[in-house]
C-alpha cells in the first residue's frame, strides 16, 4: 500500500529524487501524487528542495542518505549542507537498501557492494570540498577513494588535481611514476578490463610534465575566498 503522507515520507522523497534520473519508474497513483507535489516547481533545485521537505528529519540511515545525495546534487549555495550531510551519513550506519542489490559483478559480495557505495559517496564529498577550496579535506577523501579501490582512476585524478592546486607538481610527477610501477597499473583486472587506469595515469603524468615545463603556478580566483587550504 502506498504511503500518501506528504511529510516524513522517505520512500516518497526518494521517488521524487528519482524523477531527475533516466528510467524513473513508479506506480500510477504515486506518479499522480508526485506530479501534484511538483506542480509549482520551476527548476531542478525546486524539485530537490521538495525531496528534503517530504523526507522529514534525517534521523534514520535512509533519511540521512537521502539528505546526502540530495544536497550533493544541489546548487553551489548548498555545498556546506552537502558536506555536512555527506559526512553525517558516511560516519554513521549506512542504509543497506541503497546498495545491497546494485551488482557490478555477479560475484560481488555484500562487502564489495558496501565498499562501492562508500566510494561513490566519498567521491561526492571530495569533489565538493575541492569546489569549496578546502583542499586538505578534498585530498583526504581522494586518498580514501584510492584506498577503497586502487584500480579506479577517479581518486588519482582528484589527488593530482589537488597537488597541482597546492603547487606540488614535482611531487605529483614522482607520485605518478610510483603508481606506474605498482600492481594497479595493468591492462586487465577482475572488474575493469582494458587499460582504463593506465590511460588515466599516463594522461595525468603528461599533463603534470607539461605544467612543469611551463612553470605553471596555480592562482585561485581573486577575492573568491579569504582563506584557502595550501
């Protein structure tokens, strides 16, 4: 039976959130209800605000997850809230239903699915910290991503981005050379065939060498932030 409550209803809130994704599907009655809820929404952010409104207080793992992903998808003025709720979610009990059936591979265990879920949410967090010029926190989370899955390129991409912004290009080059000698720099592994990571590492190394040749120095936009992590 469908819960028709318009507040404190995380399942409905999650289905409203999913209207922003390709392949959204719901029951006929719930689609009518969601259409009514969103009738005055003018843009994507209005819809995200409705998700929060319908969800209720973030006092359960499911609700904290909804708050985390909703603010992660929100406009830049919501970044501080995104950071707060992503940290709150990741540092408390996880909502298992959000990841337990999302198989990447038929042999995935519960622990692998949990790890992938943490990876995805940590990626949101790292990128938002970087956009907010909180480079130390961003770096910490990019390194967490590398530890969680060293065969994926995203953590390395983020770490090198931060090292460049900290004007540590020489260190970045040395770090990438070490990665090229590691067991993760290979053409095939169980989950990611071909040379996905290899291509990313090679591109990053080429980029860093080019920046070094140009004596590149990162300078943040003037008056953007009074204090920037260095």
